[in-house]
C-alpha cells in the first residue's frame, strides 16, 4: 500500500502547475475545473469585496489557497476565497498552501464533486475553528451562511447577504453573485 500523500506533496504538485487538486485523508483528489458560473460568483464577489475592503481594510482575500486542516493523515482543502486579517502582515498572500486559519471561507458548490463533498468540507472548516463560512450554490442560486455559535442560514437570490464580524458593513444581493458580470466583458 502506498504511503499517504502529505501537504508537501500537494505543494510540489501546485508548484509544478497542477491545479484543482486537494488532499483528503492522505489521498490526492482531483476536482473538476471550475465552470463559468463558479467564475462568475468569484468575480462578482471579488469585485464587491474589493470595494468594501478599500474602505474597510481589515481583511485581505486569498484565492484557491490550500488550507491544511489536518496533518496525520493530511487533509488540504482549496476553497474559492478565504479572508485573513491584515494584522498578520498579509503573510498568506502569494502562498499556495498554509496552515493559518482564515476568518472567512467562501465555497462555490459548482460541480458535482464539490457539491457531494460540501458537508464534509463545512464540517472540516468548523472543526478547524473557522468562524464564518459562506457557500454559494449556483444550481439553486442560494447562499448558505455558517457563523460559529449560530444556526446556519439559507438566503435566496432576492435576499441580501450581510457580513457580520468577519466583514461588518459588507452586503450584496445573493442573486447578483450568479449574474454574468457585464463589467468583465
């Protein structure tokens, strides 16, 4: 039986240009590449976050950063976006893999493999101590919001997602995240 893969193995794969990989309990797992709707959510949210963070520079986003949730056996998940406090000196910027826990994780359930593993992903993030998790579902056009110590909420397309402690003052209509961004053309 082969030795379990490690976070270092995943880091090397990323450095060699391999993408859409994760490590689950020591096993490398290939994810489907993100589709256009996944990209729309990330683009629209990144633009809204950029506007908000320019005026409230408490956090900075990282995209597709490998998060080491456990070491033995290793589990490394790569959410679409995670946000860290600027007080860490932007230490996570430019990294491919880290064991630093973010304040907010954003997932997009855009492919079957991502959707099927979402409950395990959320549980892993919660067990790791991530205080806020946002999951966007392009099929239902809903947002699922998880805050430590609170009952999870589901927001429909017409509802507004409000940042709490992780992004106080941030808000966006959920349906706007799934739209084809006119500004990107």
